[in-house]
C-alpha cells in the first residue's frame, strides 16, 4: 500500500494583513475571493502593493510557491539592521554575474537576502561606480528593506528610510567614496 503524500497547506492571510510579495514589495491583502480559474473555483488573494497603484491577484494555494510571506516582526528589524552594518561585501568582479546573483537574492523574498544586496551594492558604490542596472537593483533592494521596516516598526516610510540610510552610512568605516570632479561652469 502506497503512503499518502501529505500536502502542506498554504500560509493563510486575512484582509488587512501586510505581506511581502518577492520583487514587487510589501502589500496589503485587500480581499480574499473565489475566482473561476481554468474552470475551477479557487480562493484568491488580492494584494495592493504599497507605494504603487498595482494590484496583484494570486490563488491562495500558490501563495507559498510564489513566496508570499508575512512582514517581519519588530524583533527581526534589529537583525536586519545588524546585517546592514556588517563588513562583508560581495567580491564578484563580473558585474553581470553579480547582478544575476543579487537579482536571485531579491527574488527569494527573504528580507535577509534583500538586505545583503542592499548593503553590498551600497558599499560597492563607494568603491566603484555601479552600472545602471545595478543602481536600479540597489534602489529596489533599499526600498524593499525600507518599506518592510516602516510597516514592522509602525513608522512612516521616510523615517524608515532615514534609519536604513544612517545604518548603511555608519557601516562604511574606512571606505573612501568616489569623488567625481565638479563640472566647470563655462560662460557663453
């Protein structure tokens, strides 16, 4: 007799819960409804992504597969801020490989992986100029960390941004920023 395979039930969220949708960011579950998908009635979450006008609908049964998770609690904020302070930096020199590795970390949905990307690219920007794609990836990671900290601590986005920026700036230590020459004004 074959043993029955146990299927893990997906994490359930209710209307009003804040969740993290990997890559898209933090959102709020605005409704849980039944939708007809490929001829089957399925429970679906509608998630309004914070800071955008984007709404995402996803079947409840797929939420774990996609990586939707609850936001971190206040205790975990300290762990994230400590991770941002660490001296470690990604040593991969090929920017294309580094970009792909960082993109995969952001896609994972883990706040710790996203924080790692944020810290590494922030510090790399002080040693070398980032490519346009890496700059956008840094901004994405920074915003994801900022939004999740804001909701976890119950503070405005701006205050959370200041917290993240202060921690990143204090982590630089002896790293010397690239000083770009100022453009000379030319009289015409």
